């Protein structure tokens, strides 16, 4: 079975400041699909957007290949985009959500994302960020006009440049790679990375332990730091050698 190839868990929390949770998560080891969506728009809007994305992705079914799974995911995201845009028209405001999705088939993976929800991979003790934020501050860093160490205090650091439901049909970036036995993936909303930097993430993921315990520890660390936003994480470990099957 596909499901027993992975050890996976997720946790989401409203945080210390917000009065409702606009994040949503999906963990479908049986489909090789995992996602985090971070909504924006307030009550009956941001939570609708993230929920619409997760509900759409939950319907992908069992794919025949990574390319098939990727096509199904992007198709569902486009459908979610139209549903969210219709909701925004009803409410007369901005409604949308960032999303990051991890797709795994056999020993290959793909990551699709729009916005600043992230995918990290821990392999052999080394943490790498697979996704690249779609934010104004990342654009400035890429252009060489802002140093990475300045990003944490940049006034517009949370302004995103892509989201599902906001600016035309969703334009996702996609990264692909191979999965090795023991690879540990972390999908998260920016409510986690706002408080827990890469060095702390690496230390926590390098420490090992069950996926559920890692999720619990990351969210508790964020709450202890003040959790000014909703916080959501999905942890996925390749528990069997996919290349040998």
C-alpha cells in the first residue's frame, strides 16, 4: 500500500493572537499527497479559501504517475481558485490563500506552491528549502537590493505576490526531485517560520522522533514564542525505500 510508505502527521493551531484559524492541512499518505493552505480575508473568507483548496486536493484520487498526480493537483487548484474568486465577489473583498503541496509517486516527488507557505526537506542531517517564497521581500533579495539578514525586519516582509483566488488563475511554481529512504519533509504556513528560523527548524528535524512528536514540538515552540498568526505544519517521512519497489 502507498500509505505505509510514509509516516505522516499534521497539527494546526489558531495561535496566541488571532481569534480564528484560517489555515488548513491535508495529509493523504495513501495518495502520496500532502498540503498546507493559509487563507486570508477574515471570518467566512480566509478559512473558506484554505478549506476550498484542501477539499479540492482531497479529491485527486490515486494517480498513475507523478506527472498524472501533478496535473490533477494543478487542475484542482485552478478549480479552487474559481470557487474562491466567486466567494470574494459575493463578499466584496479580498479572499485567497497561499498553498504548498507535496506530491510523491514511487521514488519521485514534486512540490507546487503559490505564496509563502513552504516545503523543507531534511536529508542526511542537512535542511534545504525546496520552495521559494512569492513575496515582495524575496523579490528584493533576488534582485540584490536587500540582504537576507534584513528580511526579518523589513516592513513589507509579509506582502505576498501570489495566492490562489486573488490574481487571475493560480500560477504555481513546481520543483521536482527524488525521494530517499529517511527523507523528512516539512510543509508549513508562515505562522511557523515567523517565529522559528531555519537553524531551529534544522535542529528540531535533525533530532528525529515520530512525525507526530515533531509537529507537536514545532507548534509548541511557536506558541511559546508568541504565535502572532495561525500555525500549521505537516511532517512526512519516507519510511520505506521507494526506489526498491
